[in-house]
């Protein structure tokens, strides 16, 4: 696996754990570590397409 860096806090790991989430925007995709995902969960949920729910 390729190394991954959290797009929020900058944490870098050699292998991306399955608990990391991916955020897609007009800028492309970025990975977010578990800690930042938990800290920003409501913001992430608010950006999901209505079809998701």
C-alpha cells in the first residue's frame, strides 16, 4: 500500500488503516485520519448527497 497523509492534521502513515475516510471535492480526493473524521463528523455528514440517506 502507498503511504497516506491526513488532509486535515497532516498525520502520515505507511499504510492507510481502514478507519480513515476519503473526502471528495472539486479539488479532488483527500484522506482524513480517524481522529479528524470523528472530530468533524457532522460537517462530513452535512456534505453527503441526499440520495445517501
